[in-house]
C-alpha cells in the first residue's frame, strides 16, 4: 500500500513539473543579454549561464550574498570542491562585511585584491581543497552583467539534504 502511494506521489510530481524532494535554490541565475552582437566571449558566457546547475541552499551550507546572481558553477574535480560563482551590484566592501558577519570564526585575508574567507590551511584554500569564499572586482564580467561590481566565488563541501 505504501509503495502505491509513493509511486502515485512521484507520478503526480512529474505531471506537475515539480518535485517535493528539491530544496530551495541557492540563488537565481543572472539575466544575460539576448544578442551577443558578434562577441564570441559573450556568446560563450551566455551558454555557460544557460547550462548552470543551481545547487540547493542546503547543499552549499551557507548563505548566498543577498540579490547576487549565479553565472557559473563547477562540479567537484579530483581534489577540488564544487563551486558556484555569483555577481552582485554591491561594492566589494559591502560583500566583505556581509561575509565577515556570516562566517564568524573563519579566517580572512586580502590576497592582492581578492578577499578570501576560509577554514583550515591557506594553501588548501588557494587550491580549492577546503571551503572558501572569494570576493573580487567584477570588471572582467561586465559583458555578462553591466551593473556587476563584485564577483563572488564559493567553494563548498556538499551537505546532505
């Protein structure tokens, strides 16, 4: 009897196009221009954004910067953790202050203009082996979002839902 109910719930979810198992998205995707105007770099960036797999909030394990939008994700590779990259229209200083409050107890370092929050050893943070949040100037991503001022890279251990 219980199996029939489970199958019925699964079929209902598929028919409605939703799933009760999925959690809340970590953040929404950045809006991209519709026409790359003969810019191959922008066309490639748009393709990456379209194919982003947005992780769940629970999977990442800590907060996305408010109103920041995802433009890239990577899966875990060899010894590197999975990552999510976001863009924000807020100044770097605002983003850094937000994470100083959110990540109490984490180490902080300004590494030549890239602001890093990490736990554990600095070398492991540099190579993406441990959770790390990096905040930097978003100038190189202006083709994706003209209003972006800060780029945020989050490498995380996948949390069980």
